[in-house]
């Protein structure tokens, strides 16, 4: 059922007209979920008329001069196509001023979009992504019309149109492919200061490219924070150890690196099977010993920098439980 909110939208647009310089905007939509306890499994759907009305108001605001100074944008939105729906009125000048961008996709309907569901997540791979055996979750009305994976170019194209970003967060429901991002950093760029990825496919060079300085820049990589959850490397996408070695040797400002459930595609030579995905947890699943060795070495370096055991991220410190240097006093 649609509820008419035209009066509220007029008030909001009037407010936008009176605002001075806007430096930050956070837009937050609820997720579409499902009821797995009902014998007739159902999912929530979105009021598409309301979405169009909200989008029109946001587009109106982003086209105003006051929003040309936006430096921080956080979008918590239903699907990948909505990135275009809410941002296409932003001028190139406004995109050039943007420094911090976070995009969270909230529609987790259908099996492949839900992190709690045991499914492959991709027709090209036979590795299950998920932690439960519940299946047959239907898709929401938006996923039927605009599937996240099929419309992910809207997300990556918007990121690419913001050349001066210093931090990026992409948190997906259906796995998205970082290799589709064609971000060209300016000559003075030293790469991202912070990067967060959740439920993403990638090649290792694609991650490093976001972190490394431009060849013409004066200085080293400026990365301070990296967090990766459920990130899977393509069959010919390189080794996780190469990323950890790069972080240890080329990112002197790095203070915190958090990783959870890093994996490979099943055809990758380093692939290690997680036979009980509904209960097994690990920082990385790899048949290549160098991957864990490099991760431990990076973690040792960061724990030392933080001041020793108890001063770093607890779940990452657990990697060093058998390390004599970091035994509790």
C-alpha cells in the first residue's frame, strides 16, 4: 500500500533550498528480509512509488549549489540500480569533491542474496557461500525487476566517477565483482586511506590498485584501515599472500587490517574446501601455506605497532596465540 507523502516532500525540498554548504549526507533504507519460519516463505517488498518520490527529492537536493560541497556520502539503499536512481543529478564537480563514499545494499532476498543461506552465489562456481541450509527464499519485487548482479555497473560507474575518493565502503548482499571498477586516480593520489569490502569477488591486483599511489605522486601508500569480509578471489586472480606482503612492505601508515572468511573460487589452485560452512569460521580459507604465513607476519607487525597483545583487534590477535613473542604475561 502506498501512502501519499507529497506534503512531506515539499517541506523537505523547501529545507534543501534554504541550506548553505552541505558536507555530508546519509540516506538509509530498510532491508528486504524474509520469514523462514512460515511454511509459506514470504519476503518483504518495496513501495516502488515511494522510492521514486524519495529519489526525486534526493535528486532535487543533489542538483542544488549547496550540495556541490559534499565530501561524505553514505547510501544504504535497496539495490545496485538505486545508486544511479539517487545520484545521477550530481554534477562532475560535486563528484570530484567527494572524499568518503559508503554504499550498503540492503535487499538480501533470494538465496544468492542472503549471507545466511548455503548457496553458490554464482553460476560459475560450485563453492557454497553462506552458513545455513535454508533454501528457496523468493526474490523481492525489486530483485525480480532489477537484480543486483545484473545492474552492478551502476554502482561501479558511480565510484569511478569520483576520482578524489580517500575512503570507500562497498557492502553487498548478492556478490559483486570489484574487477568491474575502473577507477582512475589523479596524479597526486596516494591511494585510499580506508577500504571496506563485504561480499565481493575480486582479483588481488584490483585491490592493490586502489591502495597504491599514482606513479607521479610524491609519497608512499597512505592506507590506514582495511577490512575485508567474505571476499573471494577469481580463478586467475592471484594469491592472498601477495596482498598481505604488499600491505606489510608498502603501507607504512597501516594501523588496522581485519579479514574474515577470505576464499578462492573452486577452480583456483589455492582453493580449500570449507565442508561445514554453517559453523566453520576462519580468517582465510586457502590450501597455500604462504597465505596464512604472510597474514600472520602482517598481523605481528601491526600488533607491535599498536603496543602489543591487548592493544589490537582481538579476533586478529588470535592468529598469534602460538607465537612466543606475543604470549600473555
